[in-house]
């Protein structure tokens, strides 16, 4: 998985503060923006994640902007949507926040809160998100809470406990940012999170789900998941089965998976390790995602340490049917020599066990044997799939011969 370079982080953050503003502006590639800075009201500023990511040399990873304007943010976003042919989304009428979606760009407009930038920024969640770049003719960086120092020290700290309580989802967001940016958690902030973690129950399940979806994909998720467990932050939805606690460590030790296979396997493995089946449902994960985690959990708990050699043929076939698409998330629990063998077979899409299929389908059986649609055809297909998986059927002709025998046997019994 991609891990951002730290070399550029040191160079820009070590500049004098009055030089950082221009350096940030230069890195923003404003000529690529769908809107021109000159068209923005005087005193507009770029804030939050957009500025933070430039300072961390991550600007190339995102095409979204968070703009704060002196007033009339909703009207301004609507005007741009009409002028540029984008989509206008009203996010919060009371707080005057709106969104402009234009092709692959997402631009949020918010009206500045309070009489000064300091007032607005001090209402935000974390110090590293409370940095503003005022987009006047001479750019100016405003950092009233010490966000630059936090970035230099690679830590995350809340501006105040009350700011966390204003939106309890921020308790989890701190951990998600740690996983994405390789940050440590300031002790006072950790204490606030631990003290107020029950308030996370009041956040919308969909919002918690979104944070977790991003967290489990992040480069430093594994160490953060251990921190989450230590804090008990997700105790209401957590997986309590100790059998899965070493799952992440085994995945990280796998050297046989390709980067793409690992990036697909890790999020699924982490979610299964982190949340119970009930927790996944309560946090409104999709039925497909819940099923994937449930099946992975089921087979991880049946791992015999012998590459599942103790399973009978029926169970072995069921394993590969259940986890065909997601088998790498199970393979990482095997011994290195077993991983190599399983991956070789899984990558071969013609392998009859690792990608189980019947040699003939229902339509073929109806046409070739004159069978009527019904459960009996399903039973035949199941049998043929089983026989093919274990090398006892290889061709269509062999399959039809067996199917004809089963048909004759069934008719005799009737």
C-alpha cells in the first residue's frame, strides 16, 4: 500500500512561517482548480484537510477543497453551480454550508463563524485541521492553535474537550486520521476520548461506518486498531472473539500476496477483526459487506493449522464457494509454504476447487437430457460441481454421462 514520503514534509514545515503560506499556495496547483481565486470574495480562505494535506505533501491524493468565505456561502456555491454546470448540494442551511460537485471535484463552501479567523478556527476538531490559508493577493497562513507544531511532531491533539463533545464522531475521526497520516495521539486528547467514548453511540451509524471504511484502508491502520481496542472505543460493536486477535499481524507478515491482493484483503480482514457480525449490521454496512465478514470469520475460526486438510470434501468445497473472491484474506493465516501453494491455485481461474463450477449448467441439462426445471436439476449441478472440484470429472461429456445416470436412478426410485 502507498505510504506518503516524509522528505517533503520536513522541507516545507521547516520554512519560516511567513514563507510557508506561499509554498503552500504554490503546491496547490491552483491553475487546475475549476474556479479561479480571483473570483472568490476578498478574505476567502482554504481550511482544514486541504491545507493540512499540502503541508504533508498529500495534495496529489485529493481533489476536494474546503473554502470559507466571509458571508453568503450558500448563494456563492449555487452561483458557481449554475455558471459552471455543476451540482449544488445544500449541506447545512443553519450553519451556511453548501457543496459544489463539478466532475471529479468536490468544493465545500462555508460562511466564516464569528468576527475573526481565530474564532472560526478554534471551533474546529483538531489543531492540525485548524490552519487556514487566506487567499488574498499576499497569501497568509493563520494557525491560532498550533497546528503546524503538531504536524512537525507527527501528533494529533484536540483543540478542546468541548469541541469533541460538539460532534462525538470526532472521537473516532482522531483515530482515522492517525491511521491515514501516521500520527501519535496526544495524551490529553486520548484521555478525553477514553472518558467520552460512550457518546459515540449518539452519532449516526452511517457516519461511523464511513470513518471505519476509510480507517481500515489506511496505511497505518493496524497499529491504530490496537489503540482502538485498548481504548474500548468501539466496544458497543466490537468483535469479542479472541481467536481473531492475531489476524492483522499474520496478514502483515505475508510476503506472497501482491500489493493489489493485500490491499483487497487487509480492509476485509481488519473489519472482521474489529467488529462483530451484529456490530456490522448496527453500523449499517451493506449486506454484501456483512456477508463477506461473516463468512471470513466462520472459516478463520475453523482453521486447523494444517491448511484445512482435516476438512472433508463437502466442507472443503463449501469453503471455496464461500470465500472464492476473498480467499487471500484467509490465506494470510496459513504458513508461508501453504500460502504460496494456495495462492498459486487461487490465481489459476481454471482450478476446479479454488474456483468451483459445474461442467454444465441447468439449461444444458434441460436440452441434453430433457429434464424439466426444478430442484432435481440443482441437485445434479451440485453433484457435478463436487465431482469436478476433486478431479473426478474433467469434460462436458463425462458430466452429461454422470447426469444421465443420476436421472435414470431418480426415475427408477420414483
